[in-house]
C-alpha cells in the first residue's frame, strides 16, 4: 500500500509539473500570436502608407510632367519669337545697307568730300587788342577760281603749309573746302610792324643812340 501511494504521489507531482508547463507554453503561444497580430497591423499600415506615397508620387510626377511640358512650350515659343525678331532685325540691317550703298552709288561726291582732312576745315584765329579795344576777328569767304588751271595757293597767315587746288565739278563746289582769310590780316601786320618800330625806337633812346 505504501508503494502505491508513493507512485500516486509521484504521478500527481509529474502531472502538476506538466500542467504548469502546458500553461507556460500556452502563455508563450498567446504572446506570439499577439506579436504576430501587431506585426500584421504594422505591415498593413506600411502597405497603406506605401500606397499613399505611390499615389502622391504619381500625382506629383504628373504635376511635374505638366509643368515641364508647359515650360518647354513657353521656351520654344520664346525661341521662335526671338528667332523671328532676329531675322526681322537682320532684314532691316540688310535693307539699310542696301539703301546706304544705293545712296553712295547715286551721290559719289560725298565719298570724295569725306576724304578731306578735318585740319583743312578748321582755322582758329585768336582775338587781338587794337587801340585799347578787344576785337573779335571775322573772316571773309570767297571761292577760288580753280576750274581751268592748277596752281599752288598760299593759305592764311596763320598756316605755314601750301595746298594744291585742283579743278572740281560744279556739283561739288558747294561742299569743297574754301580757304578762310582774316579781313584784318593786313591791318594786323601793319600794327605789328609799327609796334616793333616803336619798340626799337624806345630801346635806342634808352641806350642813348638817338
């Protein structure tokens, strides 16, 4: 009898131990199921977010594509307009050059007149003092008779060089260079000579050579 009771006691202990182990494994299985559910929820949320991102990405890509297409069309329109404006400007420049060539061809005298040096057209004459008065010099214009002969003609007293006047067509006379001569050049020379004579006389008197 004592042996059967001992065996029953051992069996009860083993049964209790097995019950504890089964409960422990059930708890572990429940935790695993709970973790699995959480993972599935996270996976579903990730899938939803991915789908939203794809939809938003497609929408943004569509907007970007539309904006790029519109910008490309505007750029092409500007290029076409700019090319047309450039072509129009080139046509205007060509027309201007043709008109300029036609004018130069029809009026060749301008090319000959344009070659006249500017130094032959400008003569600066300084004002003078005569009798205690300030006189502004004036000039007299004349046309030299150079249609039939060619001869060297002296310039005004303010110039040291000579120019060779040559026969020119009548149509060019109105623009041909005309030498300018001071009308008071003779008086100025006489006054200068008189002033030099007075200066020499004064110097002779100062030296006692009268």
